[in-house]
């Protein structure tokens, strides 16, 4: 492209679509909010997604030297758009500024807004492919951060009790103090070498005292090396794994049904460092990926972990996944069994065809046998588990056919297959079928579905994503699902249901975007009537959400949200809830301070109509609190950069209830009608 023509086009785009600095600072959080706010509330993997997005934001990628592998990290980029970005760079050379992104074929304003915080526009000078140890040490960057959460109330678990009461019931009081704090150290060289340690103490856990003499309750050390010669990845310490569509292995974030159609199934697979405070979804040991040939890679991994569980007569009756060790009963379950895991993955990455083969074997030193319940008859049982899965992706003109089929040691099958039709980037149509055998067993499987496990489910999913009239985007899907066997809170065999979503977005320019969303779900659920008889009947959930983002000037951002929930058992009175929220963000020009204020008013009939709301929090942390009853929420965030080395963040949150005098229950019970919390974080870069 002629450089003068290129400059003229960039200038025109700059006039038509002025870019706001504020968005480069804040819009990345909107990505996380939109991905998880409409998802199911039972995901324990959101922290991993926040960790990944935060790391990408804190260490932006040079767009002019970007690789396909790096672009695949972004959960909002489709495969076609990734190819378009790379082709633009190949044909036209380095990009001069973020305004030039709109010149990429099929690129829209919303995607530019999402991408901008994660990239830089530097020269194309590349680093050495094989840096030596001296270079790594001299040019590596280090960071220390610590966080402290201070509650301005006292829960029942911290109330003083007599020695006699404590002897009679040692689980009546938390063993540690009420503060939460964590510690993080990271050494990083480019995107090739990561060395770090994450440590965490939850509120109520002892610290260098009592049953915990080692300080923090949780430590996560890791060494992670990428792209050194033929070594694609080498992980020592704690790490995460994700292959195929998660039917065999997925301890990473699971992109659910509400994910954008254009990016569904695009989550980068393989080995990742585990630097978050998630105490369950990780492995401990060694993992590596080696380049066998131009398009072939081989992964191998081994893990040995002590894990938490309830053990009765050498039988594991339930796994403990929450990571809390606050009372003696928690310590009785701590590190009660070991899990050894070994496996590998062979992957072929062709231009028109991709395929992978994953095999995993792991063994417990005790027998897993859940306490019998009507719904858990087919839950994983035994001492050892073996799974093999094959995944594929075939590209043919405007069609993409992909999926995975897995089998466990007893021959039971889980399979997921999807066909995507995309004649252009602005139109994506997908049909997906899944069948998870009622007795399929895989401890670390996690994939798309209505249930939380890859088991006891089949379904058909149809989704559409399209752009029209230049500034509008429509996302909609319908999912028909069937459960052959009983489920938790579902005491009937052979139930079926429907989950549908409609979302219309409007993004005319950088300063303004909005969307309206409606979600409908109809599934069976146990209901106990006035006669105390339990029946399984349809339970209908309806959710509406409107959100407006507006930035009248570069330094100011406004966000308005309106949520409504309507839930009801068939033939019964509904439970309804409303929430109205307003956020104001301001970044001072002459002072290194950023201020965010968020307020919300909520009014729900009961817990069934509770409403979850994303709330800005500290770095590496996320907050999606649920509110029910009647009350208000106020949160204040500030970020102060003393200089390039010292960054201080603080958050104050206050929740006031107008319909109760007691908050919570059991050891979490608070006397009074309000909660006040202070969160502090200090980061040091050097």
C-alpha cells in the first residue's frame, strides 16, 4: 500500500472514530465481564481467565511482531480475524497506531476497543531467538505485590467463646484472624521465561500458628519457559492443562454456551503456568511440549499432588475443592490422599486440518467412593482412571467442522462435534451436538454443557452471530438438553430442558456502546409443596440485562446497568428481582490517580431471584457478588502510581440491607444490616 494513501486513510479513521485513552485503560475488564456475567454461577475457573487477561494487559504484545500463537490467547478474536491481522501485517508492513487496526479486513470498533489494551506499536526489531542466561538475568523484569483485605465487622466465627464451649465443639470458631492476604513474586523475561511464587491466606486460616506453622496456607511456585529452540513449553512446579474441547482434560477456563459464536472452541490449548490463587484446578510436577517436526508437537506431563477430601475407613467419600482450612474439621480433610497423574498429547497443526490425541492416567492412593445419593450413582468411583480422546478441526471454504471424542477405561464415550458456517466475518452460524454417556468418568474434564460435569447429558446447540446496519451485532443461541439420569436437586430420570439467549449490541463509535440481553431457561427441579411432598417439575428462569457504556471525554467513563430476574416453578408464584447500577470512572490528567465509583440498588423477593453483578476490583482479582433482598451497594476504587516502580490500589465496599438485622448464617453470620470492607494492594516493579 502506498504510504501516503495509508497515512490518509489513518487520518480519516482518526477523525471519524476518535480513540479514547480511558478505554485503553479500562475496556479490557469489559471482556471479562461479558464472558462470565452471563455464564453459570458454578464456575470455579473464572480466576484463571482473570489471571490470563490481567497478565496480557500488564505485558502488552507488540502487534508488529505478533504470531498466530500469541493472537490465539485473546478470547474475542475469531480464527478468520487472526488470519486477517497477520495478512495485513504481511502485505502492508508495521502498523503505525491503534487507529490503523480498523483498516484490517472485518475489524469492527468493538473488537478494536477490546484489543487495544493488550498491544503496543513498536518497531519490528526482534529479540534473540536463543537468549542466554546472562541476557535473561540482566533484562528480566521483576514484580512484588501484596494484598490485604480488612473487614469492618465481626462474623460469628471470630466471636470469643469459653474454653468449655470450644472443647465441646472445636469447629465453632475459626482458628485464624479475619484478615485475608496474599503475596506474589514474578520474574519475567519477554514472554519466554516466567519464575514466580504465589502465596495466600484466606480469612479465618491460621498464620504461623496452631495447625499451620508454615505461614501461608497455600503456596504456588512455578517456572515456565516458552519457545526456546524446539522446546515450545517447559513447566516446573504448578501448571494447568487444556486439550481439545475438554472431554479428557481441562483445568483452564471453560468457554461456555454464552461465548461469542465466532470464538467458541478457539481457546488456546496446551500447558499454562498456574500463578493464580485457585487451590484446586492445577497440577504439580513437570510438563513439556516439544516440536517434533514443522507441524507436529508432543506434550508430556507428570503430576504428584496431595489433595483434600473427606476420608472414611480409607474410602474417599467426597473431594474438597474450596481450599479453606479455617476450622479443625477442614484440617482433618487436608492432604488426606495423593493423586499421581501422567499423560501426553500429540498435536498436528495443518493449514486446513488440525488434530490431537490425548491420553491421561491417574491413580489415587485411596479408593474414591462417594457417599451414596440418588443423583451420584454414576459419579467417578475407584482408585485409578484412564481416558483417551481425539480432537479434530477441518477447514473447507466457509465451513469449519470440529470436535472431540473421548473414552474412559470402561469404554464409555463422551463426544462433542460442531459445524460452523461463516461466509464472512460478520455472519457466523453454528450447530453443535454433544453426547456424554451417563456413566462417563473423567475427573478433570470440563466442557460445554448444561451440567457441571462431562457426564449424563446430551444436547443440540444452535447459535448465530451477525453484524448488520454497520453498528449492530446480534448474538443468539438455543440449546436443547436431556439428562438420562437424576441430577442434584432433580430426582426424576429422563428430564429435558431448553436454554436460550438473545443479545443485541449497538456500537456506533468509541465513546458509546450498549447492549440488551434476554436469557430464558426451562429445566426440571425438585419442589416441595405445602403438603411436604417433593415433586420434580419445570423451573423457568428469565433474565434481562441492559448496559450502556459512555465516555463523553477521554478521562471520564460512565456505565449504567439494569438487571431483572423472574424465576418460577410451573404453576407457582414467581420470585422476582431488580438491580440498577451506575459506575463512574475518572483518570486525572495532571495527577497519577484513577478513581472509580460504583453504586447499585437491588430489590429481590428472595435468594432464588438473586442477581450477580460484576464489580471492579484489585489487580489479579475479580468480584462478582450476588445480592438478594432489599438494599444498596457502594464500592470505591482508587489507583495511585507514585512512579514507574510503586503502584498502590485500594477498594472500599459497603453493602447495606434494609430487610434484615442479621447477614449470613452459621460461622459467617454478621450481626447487623451492613457489611464494610477495605481492600489494599501494593505493587513494586523493578
